[in-house]
């Protein structure tokens, strides 16, 4: 019963959310890291080209007659051409004085070394990358410092980064989708272990309290261990209860038989009608108690053996023939005949003690309700499956109670005046269920009841 269980969310959904959220965070981190690394590599590539352009211009500078001369190389700017037609700016300074180019570009501070410097700034309404280099020219009078700054817009770089970003975004989305699918798969696989454990426990019958033996993940070992411990305690408790019932029923039989014998002997000696009626009621009550004790003992025995059947090949027709012979004297006292119909192969692998107990209870149940001068038919047939029918000419089963009569201590509304405990059909049903069959109760069209054990 799951309606009484307190629910605190879904473990499957919780695991899926954690794994999916982790995949989303990881996809975002991958996007940021890859795009940043790509931007760094692309910027380094542009800086290297700008540096080469600055170096080629500086290498062309010479000092002649005290004047700086520079034969501007064409290749120094042509190497900066891009597919996006980025604009290129340059500026050449001599000791801080602009000799040629665009004013306002980044210029080195005094004392700079020959190392190139790079900066990004706004120029002419666009973001440009500027590379600046210096060179000292040694002349006859004083040294001259020549500085060259070359700048380039970053349209091509932006397009490259956008293309990389799109590719990385597509990769990140694919990674997230794959991670999500794997998360749900991993979650289902993990929860599947719990589902299999649940199904295994659910499929067990009420008498199956054996430990759970199938392999489980290490995280589920404490749960399975606790479950096995609980079933072991329940099994021990049930066995103690069944032992008590069996012992109580066994101990009741002997004193009840003694009391029954004494009451019957007294009944033969007493002549007073009132006393005879009292003794007759006493004997009837003793018979009912004795029958109840016997069936309680039978039921306890069936419960014990049903879990571990002592299986062997049984000829049902031969077993029923011996049972009919033993019960014929009882039937004759009630003016009822027992007739066995067989003649078909009736071999069954099962527990002979339990099977005999089930058949005996069905025949005994039929004897209680069969009218005098009638015949109880025990029929063995195997079409379509192996089955044994016990048919009588009694009042039949109450139609509105027929589905409940196999319950423990359940007796029909038409059992007044008949000794019984309500365990006969229960014992028969427990035995046939232990053998993988079913008990079917029905009423005959010509009158009477039919109890069938189907195997």
C-alpha cells in the first residue's frame, strides 16, 4: 500500500536535475574558455603581423647627412590586408616629432627599449590595435630616436571570433544535449536497480520471506541488508506463531478425544431425555473443537511445507484410490458412496503429503454436505490441464459468497447445523497455489457443488 507513504520529491528527477544542471554549467564554461582562448590566439596573430610591419618600416630608416631618411616599404602595409578590408593607420616620429602618417596614434614614451608595445584604443570612430616600436640611429652629432606606430581596425578579427563563437556555441549545445540524454539514461539505469528490487519484493507471495539474493550495487547493500533482516525477523515471528498453533492444536486433540469418549459412554448410560440432549450438544461441541484443532494442525503443516516442497513424482489416481478406500467407512456411516473416475495419465511432480491433505479436505468437505443415498464423484482428467474434481449432490455454494469461501475461517451462510472450522477450502487452496495451480469453486447445473484443483 503506497497511499500511506510520505513522498518528498522524486529521486529520479533530482538526479536528472543535478546532472543536467552540471552539464549546462560545464557547457557555459567550455564556451567562455574556448572563446577566450580563441580571442587570445587571434589577437596574438594580429599582433605578430603588426609587429612585423613595424619592424619592416624601422629597418628602412637610415641617418644621412644628419637627417632621418625612410624609404617606406610597400610590403609593410600590404601584409596587413584582410578579407574584411580593415583600415590601416601609421605614424612615424623622430624624437617625438611627427614625420609622416596619422597624428594621434599611440607613441612610445621616452626611454622605451626596442621591444614592441601593443595597445587597443579608439581612433577615427573605430577600435584599433596599435603596435609601436622604436629604433635609435647613431649619427655624427647626436643619436636620433625613430618611433613607428602601425594600427589596424579589428573587423576581420571580430568576424573570426564571431564564427568561432558560433561554432563553439553549436558544440556546447550539442554537448549539453548529449549530456542531458546521458543524464536521463544514467538516472534511469540507477533507479532501475531500485525498481528491480521493488518488483522482486512485490512478486513474492505472502509466505516467501527468504533473503534477497540477487546482486545489487554497493550503495544498495545497506538497504537490502536491512530488508533481509526485517524478513528474517518476520519469518521467525511467523514460525513461532505457527509452532504455537500446531502445538496447541496437538495438545488439544488428546484431551478432547478423552472427553468425547467419556461423554459418549455417559450418553449410553443416561436415560433422562434432558440429560441426553445436553450430552448430545456436548459431543457435538467436542467434535467441532476436535475438527478445528485437526484442521489448524493441518494448516500449520501446509504453511511450513509450502515454502520448501518435498517434490517427487506422484500418481494422482493411485493416491486418490488409496484415499477413497480409507474414507469409505466414514462415508458409509453417512449413507454416501465415494466413486473415483480416472483412467488418464495423472502424473504430477509435487509434495505427496500436501496433495493428500488437500484432497482429503475436499472429500471431507463434500461428505458434510452430501445428502444420504448420494454419490460423491472424484474425477481425474487432463483436458486441457491436469485437474481433480470433487463433485457432490449437496446444496452447492452460495453464489454471492463463492469468491470468499476459500478464506481463512470463512464459512458459507448455509452451514448452520454442520460441524466445521472454515479451513478446509483454505488448506486446499494453499496446497494448489504452492504447486502453481488454482482452486476453482462452482455449482453444478444438475445440483450440487464442484471443487476443482487445477495443476
